[in-house]
């Protein structure tokens, strides 16, 4: 495992559950994230890939401390070597840790776009904002517009700018590019890359593996609320044989340029998870041990894999 002193953010054995009530008014807990590991270093972009419902966006909320009140968080989150407590999350949120939210509904409909991009920084960094808006191909009049006057792609680029304009050490970008043209998406990712190259850290949550691996340093693959593999982005570019987990290889084969091969079966529902390896019901290599035991995280060929047999 990577050493804590070398990391900006370290997550170990993270579990997130939600208190719920059955029809008989009995309280139960629905575990959505379990045994999740992730390490983020300064100067890196870590892309998080996986199907919908695998816990990617929920992780962002857990890091920022913006989960609903019925959430139960267990495990270890450390930022710069210190436990990431609720008080620390509140202090860092929007300052040292910035979020590019997935939904454009995060924009305040009653506030002009320029003021929202500037945030709480004083004095307002109009010059810096102007340069960022230019690079994101936003028209000169954009700062004076309200969110309802923006197209979907423009609103998405404004959300990206709200994080880029800060001096945050860690930026969490949750699906930042949908609605953008390819050129606009590439420019946004180049800006994230520049921040990382300047010593910042970026968590890039995305469904677009092709774009992610062009800019990321590492890729963490999520499945059913846990990490099944963390690999150098170069391994995804190298091909299926460079990957370690059967699900990562299946994701690679499902890309259009690799045959668009579907993965048989479905990701399990959080309330009905299998006992052992979460991918076992869909894995062509499963054994009785896989169905019985949860595999530990192992270091394999410069990456990490949660599999008894992944190599």
C-alpha cells in the first residue's frame, strides 16, 4: 500500500450505509459502499470509473461530508495525514477541497454566473475568471447571465470554472464533461492536467474511460460500492492483458473500439450483495472460494487488485 506521508488523501476500508425502515417499521441499514480503498497523491489525476450505481458520486459526498443525515460512515479518511473529521470537512469544503458537481442544478438560479464562479474569494478574481472562461469557450457576456440563460453545455463549463478558479489542493470533478463538445471537454481536462502538474490533486469521476486515460495518472475501477482495481492509466492504454481484475478487463472489452462486448449479468443491488467477491456471480473464473470469501486488496504489477487470482 502507498505510504500515508506521501499522500494528500487516503481512504481505507470505507463503508457508507443508510438507515432505512422496513414496512414493519423496523430499522435496517442499506450498505452502498463497503471496504473501499483509495489513495490520492499531489500532482496526480486519479480517474474513477465504473457503471452507474457503483458508488462513485457517493464517495465524493463522503469526502466532502455532505451525505444525508441518515448516512452512517465507517472506516478511515485522512487528509494530509490527519483524520478527516466533520469539522475539518466543513472547514476545507470549498477552500482546500473543491467540487465540480454532477448536476447543473447546483447553480443558484437567482445569482449571476460571474458571482457564482468567483465564490467566496475576496477580492473577486475577475481577471482569473476571465481567462478560465475564455479557455472554456464561454462568451464574454457569460458573467452577467443567470443560469436559466445558459445552454446545458455552458452551465457545465461554468461548474468546472467554479473549481478551477479556487486555490484548492484537491479538486473532485464528478462527471464534468457531459454536454460539452469534444474540443470543450478536452480543454477542460487539459486544465485539470495543468493543475495536477502544478502540484494539485484531482479526482475525476467519469464514465468516459477513453478520455480519462488520456489525462489521468491512475484509474480506480469501482464495482458495487468498492474498488476492484487501481492501475496506472497506461495499463488501460496498453490493453486487456495489462489489467488485473476480470471486471476491468470486461470494461476494456466493452469499449467501442475493442468490440463493444457486453458483460453478462447485472451489478448487484446494494440490499442483495453476494457473500464473497461482489463480481463472482458474473465472473467466468470464479471458484467456490470466490463465492465464500471477500478477496483482500493485493499489490500486483504496480497496481492494486481485489481478487484472489487477478495477476
